C-alpha cells in the first residue's frame, strides 16, 4: 500500500463527502472544532492530520476509520 495514494484517497473522500453534505469548509471547521487552515491544507493534499483530527472531521461527516490487517 502506497502511503502517497492512501493520503490522496483520504483527501478526495473527505472533500467529496463534505460537498455531498453541502457544507462549507468553514461550517466543517466550526462543527468539528478543527481549524479552517487544517481543513484547507488537508483538502489541498498538504496537511498531515493527527488521528484525533481525523476522528473529529469524520464524526461530523458521518464516517469512521477502518483498518485492515495485512496478510
């Protein structure tokens, strides 16, 4: 699994979900208590969010993190 592609997938998924829900970056920031600059950077592929930050964003977006074990 390529970390670069994984992050790109995460970036795309979060951005698409936010847009589907019809909320702005500003609204997501307020609802999640995550800084607007952090959200902007994440959506531009420039961020390096902590697990805690991701959990806050995903909670508002109605998503969760799932991990798979390698075989």
